[in-house]
């Protein structure tokens, strides 16, 4: 995969690779947990909360995008860089949580191949959240110069904070059909799309329910 990267992209990969440490694994089995969820569904919160419980490295695609954006590079090789980092982490027998949306079958296949090569167990973890909670969090979150959504391109010319909200809402709407199906009835309600490859689902709408679901998942992974 390195051959597909130019010098600047390779330097970005190397900067992240240096940060991969021998995080103490708290499970007997080596795991790769790949997140699946709509923008604003709580993938980031879930990734870091789970990683702290099972002793895992988090590979967050948005952080890679930020570095590429700062270097004035395209996002074409975000997934390649993430996969290279996953390979590095697998090589030191670490658990890994992949903070990205693995709704795409090609991404699923590639991470599956890497996990199999290292005989690690791969699970797909879905995050869901009530739309009202999602909208509220997107609108009230703080966006700054370090935030992927605030730095993304947009025709909106408002403040950095406003642009962060606008872009995140735009990206959420764009990907809704991948994760939800709309009723053909008059009210047009959306419901979570059934996905056969999902192993676990966590609802992040309610803190108490989220914490219990996380606890149950950790017990399963032990």
C-alpha cells in the first residue's frame, strides 16, 4: 500500500505510525472493532470509550483527513493510510478500534483481510442515535481550526463554528440513505436499515443505556 502514497502522504502515515505504542491489551483474543454509523451517531465517543476498556489503539480517519487537509492534499488515500496503520498495530498484537464508517463493502473486505492475516477477531459495531439528539449535538458542538468539519470546503461563508455545523449536517444528510430506510407511508418516517454483517449495536442516545451496552460488549469481548 505504501507505493500508492506520495512523499507527503507517506510522511503523514509515518507521523501517525510513530504514535502507535504497545498499548496493553486487556483481552486474551486480539480484536479489530470496526465502527458503522451515520455522521453524528456517536462513533468517536464509542470508539474511545471502548478502547479504554479493552486496551486498544484508536485509528480515527478524520484525524488523517485533517493532516491531509493541512498539507493541501486530497482525501484519496485516507483509507490506505488507515489500513497501513492497522497493519502496524496488528503486528504488535494490539487491539484496534477503527473510528470510521464501515458501511462500504470494499472497506469491510480490506479490513477483514488484514484481520485474517494476523488471526485477529473482527467485529462490526454499529452506533445509532435518535435524530433529535443527533441534530442537537451537531448544533451545540464546538468547532475550531482543528476540527475536520470546520476545515472542510463549503459555500457557506459564516463563522468557523457555523461552517462546522453546516458541513456536519450536510454530511449526515448525504449518508442517511446508507443507514436508514424511509417508510412509504404518509409520514415518511425513517427507520434503521437492517444490515446482516453487523455484530453489535449500541444506542448512544441515552447515557445510562450507552454505558450499560458498552459494559455488556466489554464482557463479551473478554
